[in-house]
């Protein structure tokens, strides 16, 4: 109380004595009224309100929703099967506007398949809760034969997704953590219990993820570069021309020869075009790749809105 009086006196210093006395009486009256009001208020509950429930957006069964940062980077690389190197907060090649680091065993396109299917199941319930699924159901969803070898491969991939740490910044949102929060398995029933971090929902903000055609991706199984290209171009409504060298970096290719990568890329683009109906061409002098595609309904609306906004209108109806 003495400290309050001292601070009041200091604030009123320099004013005429009668005005100081008037202001002090007014302050004292206001304090007394506030104290009385506080006494009359009912005591509030000490427990905090429950946090808002985080859920993924719902999407059709025929597609897989993937954050654009995962599709426009080398996080899930187009790499060969075999031994994987360990990465320690390594910067991952990504398009401008996406900042990404990764710690853990390197991830590939097959790992992305597993992650997509886990999220496909998790979208029906609040994130952070237990998602129950058998290895049989997951393998069927992945289009894989149900046998001991594939069950072990699935186990290894879930471990890899759980143990790695992703640091990703895309726009205003930053996510640091594992792609899977927790995973349990019943060795007798082969049932998995998987938990996804609720904060992952930030990567599913409007225009931050892509609905990728799952049937097309399955048709490209076993062709990691074709799958990566399919995901990359699926995330663009109207793809811009891009250099072959840039595609090599973004895809995470381990091919050290640009000419060799260029040849493999052409084969992969042909495979992608066959299942999607898209077309492509390259320009020899600039070494640019052009991909032409028919945008989906949502992508078409996005293009129209962007064009109108560029003309000074923010209302797509105008």
C-alpha cells in the first residue's frame, strides 16, 4: 500500500495542492468501489477451460491430403531402396517460402505412402487421440500384399516416421516435432495404436495442403522419381517452368550426374503423364521443364480468384 501511495504522489508531483487532494480522493473512491465489486462477484472455477480440439479437414477417400511443404521439398526423397544415411538438423532443399530441416534416417516416397494412409485414418478423430488400425488394414490401404516381409517393412517405416524430427516453416506456421507422436503395437494381433501431434493441424491451413489423387500415385508405385514429380506438380494449379537442376535438388535425387538425371526424369515424366493425362516438354537451351495440366475444381477457383485479385478485386463473384 505504501508503494502505491509513493507512486501516486510521484505521478501527481508538480500539480497544485488542491488538485492533488481532489485526485487522491477520486482514486481512493475508485479503489474502494473496485474492491467492493470484487467481493460481490461469484468465485470463478479454478480449472481452465479445455483446449480447442484440433482435427484434420475431412477429404474424400479417393485422395490423400499432404502439406505442400512435404510435396515441394526433398523431405521424402526420390531415392533408391537400401541403406539410408542419418541426417542431423540438415537443411532440406525446398521451394522458396518453405524452410525445412530434418533429423533422423532419411525418408523416401514409400515412407510418404505410409504417412498419407495413417493421416487418412486419423482425419476422422481429434488429433492427439489414439488411432487404432491393424497392420492388415494398413497394408491393404497401401495396396501391398499382406505377408510377413511387408509387415516388417511397415514396422520399420512407422519407427522411422516416429523417430525423425521435422522443423518446417511454411508461411506463418512453424512445426517442430515428429511426424508421429507415439506408436504402439500388439505383436499377437498386429494391431497398431498411433497418435498424431495436434499441432500438425497448422500445416493443414487453407491453401497449405494438396489433395493428391491416390489411384494415380498407386499406379506409379515402385517409381520414386515419378511419384515425387506427381506430388510436386499436383501441388501446383498452374506449374511454372522449372530447371532440371532445380528438380534434381528438390527431389532429393542421389544421382550426381545431371545428364543421367535428365534421362531418368524424362522416363519419370512419361510415366506421370500416362496416369494423369498431363503433358510435358523441355527446352534444350534453357534446360527448363514445362508441365501442362488441367486444374481441379478447387485449383481452378484459386486461379480465378488470384487473377481477379491481381486486377484489384478481392471478391471472386465480381
